[in-house]
């Protein structure tokens, strides 16, 4: 699903674990409660995406367009690679 256009999509509670969403357009997408564990989100556009209660354990968010405020709403970021390349503890 590389470069998928999911702008504004309703993806509440969807299971996208281990999905490859590199460079995907998820601008304004509703990802509330989504399982994004191990998901590849490198360079994904997550501007204004709702990540409330989303599971981002071990997700790769390297260079993703997402704010720290959005990430703070996630259920878990354990082991995730953050946009700056650092790993969340």
C-alpha cells in the first residue's frame, strides 16, 4: 500500500499491523483505536490524523509528517522509530 491515498479515510479500529504504508497520504484520516503495530509509515503524511488510542508499537515513523501532540494520544509507542530517527523506549 505504498503511496496509498487514504486522505480523510475512516480507519477506526482497523487492523493494519505490519502493513507497508510508506509515503501514504493519511492526512485527516481517523485512525482512532487502529492497530498499527509494526506498520511501516516512513514519510507518511499523518497531518491532522486522529491517532487517539492507536497502537503504534514498533511502528516505523521515520520522517513521517506527524506532531508530538498526535503521538501523545497513541495507546502505545513502545519500540517505535520516531520521525527524527530515534527509538521510543
